[in-house]
C-alpha cells in the first residue's frame, strides 16, 4: 500500500534495509567562496524520506544537478548529512564515528561511475579485489577472488591483468567483483553504465540483475538513462533540485507519471519498447 507520493505506508512490513528521514545535505559553494574564510553552504538535498526494502532495486533518476549522486553518497555516509537521520538495518548511522561505522561499511558498498579512476592502475585485478577483503580481515582470500570473478563472468586468469588491459565493460565488472567480494547487503551503483557502449551496458546490467537475485542484494541504482531504470529497477525516485517529485513502482511511474517533471524527463529521452529491447 502506498501514499500519494508512492512511498510504502508501512515500510517495516516490507523489511526495510536502508532508510532516510528528513535528510538534508549541504555542501560548500566554492563559486561563492570569499578570499578569506569559508565558502557558504548550499543545500543540495532537501528533507528526503525514503525506504529501500531488502532485495529490492531502487532507481534514483533526475537531471544534471538534481542531487542524485549526493543523495547516494549521503546514504553511505561518504558525505555528512546536515540534518535528518540515516538508518541501516535498523541502526541509526547518522552520527556514528569511524570506528563504530567500520563494520557497517563492509555491508554497504559502492560501484563508481568511472572504473579507470576508481581502480588503482598500478595494481593487478586480483590485488584490487583482495585489498578491501584484507582490510576487513577476511580469510580464504584467493578463493574469494576467484568466486567474485566467476560471479561477474570474468575468467579467473584476469586476476593477473592490469585495468588498462581491460575493456570498459570488463573494468566495470571488476568494480562489481570488488564490491561483492565483501559480501555486502546493500550496493549503491552510481551511473555505472553511462560511459559504456550499448553491448557493454547490456552485459553489465545482466550481471548486476543476476547478482541481485543470486546473492539477495539490495541495490540503489543511480542513472540518467530512463530505459536502464525501467530495465533493472522495482521502484523509482525522481529528484528535482534535491527534492522528491515522484516516488513509486517503476511501471506505475513510467506508465502514468503524476509529476510534470517526470513527464518532461520521459518526453525528452527516447525509450525503447522494453519488449523489443535486446538486453
């Protein structure tokens, strides 16, 4: 059951894993920074409420500057909120210090937009996947590297390659492998297919969709591509200037959008027939 915004009325019944209440994020406005002193703050996220149910995929969509990446990073506590609360699996993590947050961070992972900047070019693929596991005290690391490569459809021999020896789609799958090797419950994927060709996009999306079902992952998927959102997501949140303008089941939002801004986004971007798309 949903309210007028599309958000579940009783999120606890859905088994919520990630939740935000009245979340505000403000960042320094460097364009207005004086010669001396601090830059003034500009509010990027305005009072957002959301609940992401276990095993679900939430799409976060909006135009450039809508605040979708800022929201994603705030949910992972990579950006500090100015107000409001963030909960993970019922634990309020809004003000947790780094020591207390460390075990939670293993359970919340991020896949970045540009794998060339997020993968160390001086490290081989095996070491890239191993580093976070070593940091978190995992055992049987060699076997876990092989398992992670298997999950993302890469040959185990790739563990000896460097990132520059891989294609864009392969690099992005290494980023996915690094994230899932830590056995997280929640993954934030931020525009991870935006720089890929259509064929590579399809491969990465198929891998990710398979992992959601296979590993029971909960996923927040940020994208400006509405056809991608419809392909992979259960629910969609539409942001405009840091506020939610629409939030609900993906088919309902796409077939009967309530907000004028959502209709503008749908009208502006050509959407292939999902029955005809070659995914």
